[in-house]
C-alpha cells in the first residue's frame, strides 16, 4: 500500500478534508495532494517522502512509526531531514516577493545570511 493510499483511506474514514489533514500533519495541502497521487508535480516522478513526513502522518493517525512503516512495506522512503517538495509547496502559497527573497537568500553564504538576518531583526525592532 502506498503512503497516498493510506492517507486517503484515513481521510475518507474520518470524513476529513485534505487541507485539515495537512494542517494536522504540519504539511502543505499541495504536498498532501502529491502524496495521495504519488506523483511529484514538478518532475512527474513518484514521491519518496522523508522519514520526518512519515512520522508526522503516523502521529496524526495514532500509529507508531514502526507500525506505519510495516503498513508501507517496501514503499520508497527518503532519509533526508526534510522534504524539499513540501518546502516548495509551502513557498508556492506565498507571494512572488517572498519566493524571490527565499531564492536569493539561499544563494548567500553563511556569513551573508547571518548579516541579512541581523538586518531584518534590527528593522523589525524599529517597527
């Protein structure tokens, strides 16, 4: 059984919208949609969610991580700390300026990022 099938079955049994389920899991609605379809809309490839995502879903369903992984069987799981696709989906829910800021910020080195964050904090203190 795929993660998407498990999520969709759970939502249907509990008469829960995708948005509500996503909020409970602290995932974006768009990412939950991709999980249910088992397809990354950016590249058309199957989704390999991170272990963190699987833990979030298992917690919401009231299952241990071990029990949930047994349900998944040999479904692909990424050992990455986070799901880049979910971060992308969350960004898509923001305006173009926010997305541009994040893209530019990610190009900075560690010292430049620290400087920019300091400037933003100082700016916000003046408000």
